C-alpha cells in the first residue's frame, strides 16, 4: 500500500520538476529580452560615434547585470569588444543586431553591429539538485498523508470487521456452534469479499455442526454396537497391553474394566503359549500393517472353549499403525459343526474333490476318493487330475467347457484311471463354488462300473432270452417241417433205391435215378442240419482232444480249397481235453472255414487256423451276449483275409436263414447251426471284424478238468 502512495508522490514530484524546468526556461527568455531592451538603444549612439570609453562603460554596466555571464560587441568594420567568458558552465547566448535610425528617413536604419549577451542556462541536474529537497519533502508528506488517510479508511471500512472475524474464528469451538457471525456494516444490499468470507464461515459452522451431530450419532451407534456385541472387542498398544475392552471381553476374563486395561495376556491369566501366539500376532500387525488371525483353545468358567481372534490395524491419518483392534469370537459350536462336516465329508459314499478351475489342481479330497483312486492325499493335493492321469485331457476340457457355459453339470460319464491303471466308468456332478472369495470347482463322483456291468448283464440276458425264444420258435417250426419232409424224403429215397435195383445196368434211366438219389441224400443232410439246429438230435458229449479233429478237417480243407488260398495251421501241443461231440466240432470247423473261403472268393487270400489253451481271468462276452466264467479254455480261432464284416451285419450273421450270398451258395443256416453247437458245448463265439481288414472268429470251449490229458480222440 505504501508503495502505491510513494508512486503517487513520485509522479507529483516529477510533475513539479517539469514545472521548475519550464519556469527556468521562461525566466531566461524574459531576462534576455529585458537585456536587449536595456542595451539596444543606449549602445547605438556611442557605437555610431565610435566612443570607446562610453561603449566600455556601457558594456561594463551590462556585464554587471544579474544573470549576465558574457557580453560581446561586434562593430561593422571594426574589432570586437568582450567582457567575461563562460567558465565551462552551460551558457545561453543571444545576438542582438544594433541599428541606428535615420531622423530624416524614418524607414531607414543604419546597421552598426551586433551585441552578444550570454546568461547562465541551468541544466536538469542543477535544477534537480536545487529542487531535490523539495521533491523528497513533497513525496514523503504526500505518502504519509495518503497512508494515514487510507489506513484510517481501511480501519473504518474493513479492519474492525476483520478483527471481528478473527476474534470469532479464534473463539469458535465445538461448544458454541450455535452463534452465527454477523457484521453491522451498513453498506447496502451489495455483498463484497468480506461478506463472502462471513458467509463461508457461517456455512462452515453449519456444516461442522451437522458433521458433529452425525459424528456423535455414529459414536453412539458404535458404542452401542461395541457394548452389545457378542464378540469380545479389545484394543492393544505396542507393548501388547489392553487399552480398551468391551463388556463381553471383561466378562470372559471375569474382571472389571479397570483391572483389564493396561495388562498383558499373561497378567490376565492366559497361558504362556496362547499369550505368545497373541503377542506375536499383534507384533506382526504393527510391523506389516496387515490383518492376522489367531485361533486358540482355553479354559473358561463355562469349560473348554475355542476362540478365533482377528487382529486388525488402527491407522492414523499418516498411515501409521496407532493400535491394534482385536475381535475375539467364540467358535466352539462352529468348530464342532466343522468337525462334523469334515467327518461327513470324509465318509460320504461318493468321492468329492475341490480343485482350481484353470489348472485343475486338487485343493481338497475326501477319504472315499482316496480309497477309490488308490492315491494318497499327499499325491493328489497340489497336482492336477490330468497330470496324475486320473482323467484324460479331453474329458477335463469337456468338463471345463460345460462348467463355463452352464455353471454346473449333471450325469456326466467319464473314464477314470486309478493309481494302478485300472479304468472304471464314473458318473460325475460338478458346479462352481466360492472359497475364500474365489471360484473353485466342486466335483462329486460315483463309481458306476458295477451298475454298468449289471446293466450290461441285463442287456445280455434280455438278448439271450430274445435269441432263445427266437431260436426256439424257429427250431420248433424247422423241426416240425424237417420231420414231415423226412417222411416224404424216406419214401422218395426208398422208391429210388428200388428203381435202381430193378433197372438193368445198361438202362438210360440209371443216370436219372442216380441224380434222384444224390439230391435225396443232399436233402437228408439238410434235414440233419435242421434237426441239429432245433436241438432235437441230442448226442452224448465225452472228453476228447481237439488236435486230431482239427488235423482231419485241415486235410479235407487242403483238398477242397483252391490254390489261390493259403492255409496256415498252428496247433498247440499242450491243449487239454474238452467235453464235446467230435462230429459236431468237425462240422463247426468246416462251416466256419467254408464261410471264410466264400468271403475271399476267387481272389488270393489266406485262412489261418489256430488251437491253444488259455486261462481267462476276466469276462468275455460272445455274440449271444453270454459271458464265460474265469478258467481254462481251448481257443479255436479261424481268421481270413476277406473284405471283413460291417458292424451292422455282425449283429445278424448268426440269425437263422440270414445270408448275404445268393440262393444257390447258401441257406443261412451254417452259422446258426454252428452257434447252436458251440452253445450246447457250454462255449461261446467271439467275432472281430472291420470292413477291409478281414474277419477272425474265436471259439472258446471249457477244458474238462476231470478228463485225462490223453483223452479219447473220436474220428469224424
């Protein structure tokens, strides 16, 4: 503010200096003009008359005039007369022409010379030096006067109100928030900055009042919550001493508040181990600023109880840990429930696992899963199911896709591999659950291998029953027709034999009769097959060795098969005896080899025949759906390099009267009769074939354990 006033004074002083300079110039001009008037005419007469003494006297008088520093006279045609010379100071000179007027001629003036007058020209620095004190005085006086005036005006208009605002602000506290700040200014309705300050202070007072009321309300709520909480709430300092405890905490200790505050855990009666665990947790919170949990069990007046203590930091405005808040909760009932659930979880009849969604790593498994899989808990926890080979990667990906799409899945059949490599079929249920704030995969599995086996057995039994009923119906029909046809055929063959006997040898009808007999014999063979199929021909079974029968059949096949088909035979030497009919086994082998020959046709091919004794330790299902039991069996295998059989045809090749050949090549009874014979021998047939890969038929006949190794070999 003083700078402003000083600036105003400086401007006024500069203006005064300007006036002094202007006045000095005007004074010099007036002085020179006065000198001109005083010396112009008095000099002319002596100058005209060339009176040296008079001119010298006049010049002397002029030089003594105030302000004259230099006088010079220049005469026409004569020298100059000078008086005084400037000593380096600033001199302002003026040359005055001298004329003498002619009395006769008024307009004629005679030039006599020129008078030069020099006066001192005061420069700016001189004027400034002469007027400096005046200027400084003016500036100081004006500044002081203006400062006093402005200070008085400021004090009148603003200062006293600012003092009022300062006094109100310093006296404002939480006890006098009801009093508003009001200034009596009388400036009209227009508000200025001071009014804005007052309004802001009053707004802040109202806001502070509301905040204080809200804070007090929250404090009452907090106090009510802490006081009536079922948990024990405590504050600890850095020395692990209790600096606050709610009523529940005091009741658990059986001490009043004044005996709880300021004491450590051991001083309050807790055992050393529990006290050290709690103190260590408090120290970690002070150091790390993070929450900690401490679980412990202690004796109380109500008996042994379990507690969980949550330790949380209480931070200052700078982020430093001021104290530690401890919330202790009685978890006795929860621990009992958790133990019960843990026991139930372990003993569930289904196997349960909790794993991560992304990696598939196991987090928890129950005992049922451990017993089922053969893995230990240490082998499972932390490793994925795919890594262990428990499930395939494809099944794991399929589960994950269904889980991400629908959030859960039910009745999902998976192939599970145990620790010993055994593969079983399991039914799985899965869904997403939340564990500690993150999504996990809960899976429940059930071993349905036995169920699948029972269903397969039931399906096989149903198929066997259906096959038996069908075969019984067809057998009954075929048996009845065979008997009737056999009666007719007996008459035909009988009369044909009579005709052959009565006809002479050279009779042309002998050939026709022989054709009739051949056709009748073929028909008789067909009837025998039908009767065998219908099981109406029952032959006694006896222990026999199959090697001689297979050898005899191979001899017959070598003579009948074309040269384009190679026959390979591999017979085991240590095969046991079986209960069988030699003729029917011979018929079965020839029937299967005939089908192999027809499958190869006229192409080059190969038929292989093998016989060996094996031990069956798992169920083998035949084409009739019947499973053979574990034990010793003879495996009679016939394979060919034909075109193979499609899965659709494999289901029907043993049906009666089903054939893929023409009406001349087959009747559709060969394989049906073969299956009937093998079934009567308590055996089964297994067929494996794929289009383009040939066909292999394996006949399994049980070894007679009671027969001698040198069992009787019957001739076909």
